[in-house]
C-alpha cells in the first residue's frame, strides 16, 4: 500500500490528474466513483479540466459505490443528485453509462462489475473505517447488498440533512469483495476524524471491525492523506 501525505489541495490535484490521464490514455475507462465531501475537490478539478481541455468522457462508464435507500433519486441528498450536480452535468458523459446500485438492480451489480472491470476505484473512508457503506462487522466476502447504516455514519452524515431523523437508515452498497476487484484503488482521507480509521488501515490487523483493512490485501492501493488524517501514523 502506497501512502501519500500532503495538503488537501495538492492531493486533489494529484488524484484528478490520475483520473484525467487514465481517461486520456483509455477513453473507454471504467471508473468506480465515491460521494461524500472527500472527493468534491477532485470532481471540481475534473470539471475545470473539461472546460479548459475538453477531455472526452463520451465513452467512459462510471459505477458508484452506493445510494441511500428510501430516498427519492431526485432528493437533494441522494447520491444521484450529488453526482449530477458535482460532475455529470458538467461533462460530456453519457448518462446511460453511469451506474448506481439500486433496489431493482443490486443483485446484478457484481456481474455488471465483472463484465466492466473497474480501472480505478475512488474511495473515501468513514470515521468508523467503512468503505462504501460497508459498516463495521460486514463480511470481507460481501457483495452488493442492502445495508443498515451505523449510528456513527448517520451522525457523520446528519450535517447534510436538516435533522438526524431525516438521515436514511439503510442504503445499497457495493460489497467489499466487489470493491476488491478494481484494478487500482485510490483512497482519500482528510481531517482528524479519519485519523483512527487510517491508523487501523495502515498499521492495524486486518479485521471486519475495520472494513477498510481489507485493502491491505489489494495489490494496487494508494492512500492520499492530509496531515490530519495521517496524524496517528
Ligand atoms: P466524507 O464521507 O467524504 O463525507 O467524509 C466518506 C465516507 O463516509 O466514506
């Protein structure tokens, strides 16, 4: 596992450059995408690059990690809305090439991922060590499924909703086994509240109590950490 520690704006530049270079060298690249506050700077950089350089996304396929359950897809806080607003609306991506695990397709999502191997999976990490919405206790061999959100996750995400009780209790998440099929994984983390999870990922024992530790077994993972997230290493 490679570890890069720098300021957030530099990390955003490095990661967006990697994605842009991949899309230029492989115009039909398959990208695994994440939501949350962590990748916002990367998406902004991709949009800026598209506006200046017309990088072509017309053949790119995207596969998001997760989506809330029981939240309309056009809800302000759905991950569909997030991806449209932050990225898809601003690129020449074909919306038919963008995929989310949903109630009506999640059982087929692992097959879809096998048919379209991800060239790059972008990940954030929860303060409790989740990746996607695979919460502590999730089996390492889990595949895409309906999952219950941990109370820590609901508290972390309450900032996006008017009140805690509005945060959905369930989601659909790409499984840990599915995530591990990606050819390359980039995990970004910033802020002190991620430091314990990052410590476990880098220095801890592999354990289903810290789902991200499964990445210790992946041959091509790079962590992009700001100084706060790396502060316990
Ligand atoms: P965040 O969420 O980017 O909003 O911190 C990351 C995650 O929960 O995986």
